[in-house]
């Protein structure tokens, strides 16, 4: 060893320096390369072979050039050093991209802690005084919001004796709007969710006090263990905001709910868009009926459990995507090709020359409207988001929007798989990871590499990139009340047999059931054939039944309805001193009912009606008759308005008015 050191001391110092510097650089780049390569759980055999070859070269370079230094073979040293330098640069570039991919994929995971903000909300211009009564959600309903509200109360030194506890958000918000309480406690996301949906008057509410705190993200406990080499399900949930990034809360607006099944063996997918207004039991709210998008107010777990109960299909993974990020992703991809559907309403055909127009990503109107022609075209980011949001231009409203969102997702998937986008990897990754949260692990995400490779191979060989089977849930309009004597709103019910057809298709794709083959087929040359989406055209199965309005009607009408629906009818009389007495109803007529009209009664077996008793003067009778006529006219007008809303006839509406309602 001493002899070797003595010989090394005699070598050319310049070549020795070059040898040592390049050896150190190559060794460092190799170590970083291997460290990042380990995190990429794809092509294991190739990774091992490449790592081994590069390691062998490291030893060869070190030992061989020590000998060459001693033997003064400077040309050989120069050649091997040049090769090592090239490898070092190459390894550094690859390491950079591997590190970028690994880092961005880490950002896809749910954050361990999220910032929650509780607000004391009052109606416009209301003031909070020492006598103010405040509404707060019960601890059993939402423990996080309850505890956060209590901390806000302590922070602002509010009187806890003036609190009124509610077991549901709808009841609490209704109490504020009816001025039964002076203020209520709502998180920032809940305020946005409910003001965008059932309670538009909340948009004029004001925040008096706020309190923020970082809390444990419960969504981190939703773990997906299903291998993506087997058929699996993904629930796509939309977060539609005016800023980039996923909002810092587990609650979100559930306007976009899409259940996707994928079979990696057949490269077959099914896509089921669930209309946001679908009226279903909400799993985390004691199975009370409500619009399905309201489940998002309780967080991701509630949405998942609600949809699992609806479809009887286990959800393996979820993806929350901020649709504002669609703009960045489409721009990074250089645009996407979409067949834009032609508008249905005359206001578009006349005012916008048949173009599809929608507010921009910042929810701006007027000159900032984003418009596009109908037909096949390349959409930029703003146009793609506008098309994904637009529903007012179409007779099918939210159903049409679901279809458009499916088009956008399909176009994004096809464009992202193009080899031309390799050079745009950084921009694409940043657009995706900044706007998506998921319960997929990094290893599971990397496993999609093999699936994508099979898709590309199939496309190169002339096959379809992906076989996508679309679905359509047949529905009917449903006017319902959120609670007894509560808010009346428009929702939609679904036909059970239509849903069953969709579920059977998804289960067949998941290999849980055999797919039924079509055994008969008839052909008529005069008929134009269009392939229907699964579930389309099926309008059978038991519909939801709502309670009629019996006030002002005779007992015989209520009896006939009760007999028809197998419901026991109890009749009670109410005199002028009774809380059930209704001065606007004639004696002997129904003054009130124990279950409000619009309530779902599929599981109801008993109804009580209250009959006005006592004698009125002739003048009182005349007044009651007039009042009853006014009430009936108001009821008819309300029903006409609801029917008009459900029909969606906007031909006579002035251009742009409907843009004033946020999605």
C-alpha cells in the first residue's frame, strides 16, 4: 500500500486532479440518482440493471484510472473521464426529473393538518349585543365545528347562556333567515356551500367574528389498499373555486361527483356522473334525505359512505380536484379537443349567435365572458373550464353539465397520454399536483405507469386508447322540504331501475357480476340508430312520494289519499284557542297537518290532520273565503314557478341574467 501511495505521488498532478474531481462528481450523482430511483416503483428489472451497470462503471473508472495514472496513459484517462463526465451530467438531469416527479407526487397526498375557520355570521347590518341569541351546531352533528365555535365564543367573550343548539345545518340556517336567532356559527366552507345551494340569502350575510385553527385532517384515515392491477373504483369529487389549490378544509362543494370503475385487464372504464341535486339519504346525517351534494359539507368520508349506500359498490380511491386547476392543466397540454354541444335556448342562439358562453375562472361577467362555437374544436384552459361549468344554456341543466365534464376528463386523459407532452412534464405535474388531493399512495400512483404503457401500446397497434362506457341516470323533478315546516326546494329523484342498470354495468366491469349479453336485435333501415348510454330510457321502479298540501281542503280528500298510500289518518279538531287553529281556513276544513307538504313519506305510516272547529260570523266566513282564495292563488303561483324552474324554459329571460347565479 505504501508503494502505491508513493507511485501516486509521482503522477501528473493535473490528471490526478481531474480524475478525483470527476470521480467525486460521478459518485455523488450516482448516489442521488439511486436514491430517487428507489422511490420510482416501476420497471424494477430495468432499474436494477441500470443501477448495476452504472455502479460497475464507477469501480472500473476508479481502479482503471489509478493504473492509468501510474502508467501515465493520459489519453485513456481523458477518454474515460469524458465518458464519466457525460454520465454525470446525464445522471444529474435524470435525478432532477425523478426528484421533481417524486416531490410532486408527495403533494398529491392529503395534508396531515388543515386550517379551519369558524365564523359568527349575521344577516346584513345586524349587530351582536349582550342580548343576542346565537345558533350553534350540536357536538354530535359536527364535533370539529362545535369545538371551534366554542373557542371563538371564548376568544370574543360571548355569552354562552345565549346559545341555541341545533341538530342540523338546515334547521340552524333557516332559524337565522327567519330571525329566530341573531347569528350562527359556520365554518368558511360551510358558509360558501350553503349560500351557493339552498340558502341564497346567506350571500348577503356578514361575518362579525372569525377564529382559525389547524386541526387533524380526518381524510388521512381513508386508506385505499386495492391493487390497481385489479379492477378498482375511483370517486372524483369537484372543488370549484376561484383560486388555485385545494381549499384548506375537509368540507367542499359537491357539485361534481363522478364514480369511475376501471378494469386494467381490459382497459375498460365506466363513468357515472351523479347529479348534484339527486335526493338521497345522507349517510352521516342519520340517513336523512337531502341533495347528495350536501354530503360534502360533512367531509369526504360522508360523500363516500353516501354513494356506497346508493350504489352498493365499495369505493377504493377518491380524487378531489379543483376545477380551477383545469385551466392550468389544459394550457400545459396545449389545449384539448372537444365536441362542444350546441345550446338549447333562444337567448344563446340570438344574443350570442349560437355560442356557448359562461363566466371566466374568476367568476367575472360582461366583457370577461368566455365563449366558444359549438362543434369539434380545440379548447384552451379558460374555454375548457367554462364548458365544464356551463349548465344554463341547456335544457338538461346539471345533467348536461355532467356530460360536458365527462367530455373534458376524457379529452384530458387522451391528450396527457401523448408522447409529445414529455417535454411539458414539469408544467403538467405542477398543474395536477397543486389542484388534486387523493388517498392513493405514491407507489399505487406509480403502478399506473404499466396501465398507461398498455394504453399507448394499444393505440400504436391501431386499437382504442381506452374503452369508455358512459351512463345516464333517468330522473324526475321533485319539490321537497328539507325539514318539517322548513324550506321548500327543487331536487330530483331517480328511477331505481335506471340506477340498477348502471350499477350492474359497473359491477360487471369490476368483475363482481357477469355482464348480460344482448340476445335479440332488430333492425329497421328507416330508423336512425344511436347507441344509448347505460340507464338511459329506463323510467321504471318505485319513485319517492312526497306529502301533498291538505290545508284548506276537506277531510275526504285526505282520507282518499291516505287509503291509496296505506297510511293511517288521524283527525283532530282545533278550536280558536288551539295552536293548530288556522284563522285563514273555513270551519270544517283542514287547518294543519302533522307532516308538511313536500316531505318524503315512503316510510311514513301515520298522518294527523287538524280540523278548524267553531262557528264564524258571515263576515268572518267571507274574509276566510277571500284569504283561502289568496292562499290557493299563492300556492298555484308557487307551483307554477317550480314547474317553470323544472322545465328550464329561459327563452324569454333577458340575456345574461342567469349568469348572476353562481354554479
